[in-house]
């Protein structure tokens, strides 16, 4: 929902940084670095260091913003698009899993529900993207992407916001996870309704 607004705010800075970074790293290397920071964030959460995890989390998302800008400078590839979305989902899984590992008894059910909601939401997102590609649909509403991105209630910006809140308020993981899971399911069902309208 907020990705378009966030992109307009941060993209100029990302483009300037990417112009320097592109001399030293490929887009795929930046993508993998972002995934590494995401896994580090999950590990730090599991070790009960959510403050340090927040720094790794933010570094991960900065890298996720930079990889596309670097790709536009050095040249995009279809594999880069696949790697990017795969590493995004590595990040999305690592943070809730970190909280579950930190307190399995207290956070396990809410964490599992959130991961299930991510799974369902991802299925509708990727399914829509496949059918959009099949029909030759294009959009740059979320910037220049390798996949067709449909707008939704819960997008990357909202995900980062919830994860930041969880790191700042670890004791609130359970209610935050349930709210987040519910909103992800609303997004998934809204996308299914849109798919029925567009592709039905």
C-alpha cells in the first residue's frame, strides 16, 4: 500500500549510492548481501538481541533497494529477478522464525500463523505475476521490476514497519504477529478477487 510513496522518497538516494556501488559489486552480489543481513537479523533475534537485529534488518532492506538500482546500471537479468524475490522471502521467513526460536512456547503459534499467512500471500502474488506475464501485462507502479507487482494492503514497506516494531517491542511479538497475519490474509484474498475480475 505504501511502497509507491516510499519508493518516491528513497529512490533518489538509492540511485546515487548505486552509482558508486555498481563499480564494485554486481546486483546479484548486493541481493545476496541483503539476504545475508536478513539471516543475521533472524539469528540475532533468536539470540535475544533484537536491538542489534534491527540494524541488520535495516541493512538488509537497504541492500534490497540497492540491488535493483545497481541492476539498472550494470544490466538486468532474468535470473537476478528470480534471485531477488527468493532472497526477499528468505528475509520474510527469517524474522518471524527468529522470534519463534527465541521463545518457542510463547511465540510459536503466532509465528507459525504469520509464516502461513506469508505463504498464502506469496502464492497469490506469484500466481498473479505468472498470469500477468502470460497476458503481456506491464506496470511500473512499483518501479521497474522483473515480475508484475500487484498493489496490496501489505507490501514491503508495511512488512518492514511491522518487523521494526517487533524488534523495538519484542514482548509484543504475539499481538503484532496476529495482526500482521490477518492483514496479509486480507491482502491475499483481495488479490484473489482482483485475479477473478481480471483473469476470470
